[in-house]
């Protein structure tokens, strides 16, 4: 990965949006919700006040409006502060 987050920031690849409900109803593109989970692709080194807890490969949950969307080599990513991540999925 050629993107290296600085300080307490992490680079996340969002999970794909659901295309079908549990009942089998297909969701059109205009009605899809942004996914609230993803996979950590790269992490910064942390700061002197905040140690980096996340590591590459962690599956995480984050807030609905967290992070900044970026596109790199045709892939969409989110870059956000570690504090915007609300949970690590086990």
C-alpha cells in the first residue's frame, strides 16, 4: 500500500454495501446505506498521548459520518482518526 496514514489515523476499506435484504428483496443503488464496517488496511504510528491500538487486518465498526473518503488506484477508502472507530469485531 502506497498510502501511509500519519499519527493516530487509519486507512479503512469499507465493506461492500448490502445488495439484498434477508428476505431476498433487491436494494436499488439509490436506496443503499453506506456500510458502517470495514477492514483496516494501514495504520499510523500513534501520538505521544494516544497509543495505536488498531492493527492492519482488524475488522472495525465506525460512525456513519466518520472519516474522509478517498480513491486510490480505482479503490475507495476512508481515512479517519483512531478515535472515530467505535469497535473491533472479534
